[in-house]
């Protein structure tokens, strides 16, 4: 059983130094779904040739999605592919 803590800072320090599996039987923990949790993002600036950006926007319009989302999907797909 985990010890009692006098403050959140004390608890944070404890869990940074200890493995929770020594104190909690995770096999009995209920499953949790967080459907509205969004991954953190970072804004970047990316310079693209005007013609390329226009072609991307046309393709995004054809797919009925924002062009930024299409760029992210393409990047995720390419980064996830194994390299030869």
C-alpha cells in the first residue's frame, strides 16, 4: 500500500523515485477511456512554394478536409513507414 502524503509535491517526489507496480496491482484496475484527450501540439512555421501550397489545398478540398490536417496526415504516414 502506498504511503500517505502531506502534499502533492511530496507525492510527486515519491512516485518519481518508486515504481507503482510495487504498490498497485494494475491487473485489477478498471479500463479508462479518454475520448476527448487531444495530443499536445506545437506550432511551427513552414515555408512552401506558392504553387505547392495551392496544389495541397486543392487536394485537401477534394478530400473535404483542412489542408493543415492533410499535411499532418501525409507527414505521419511517411514518418511511420519503414525505410529501406
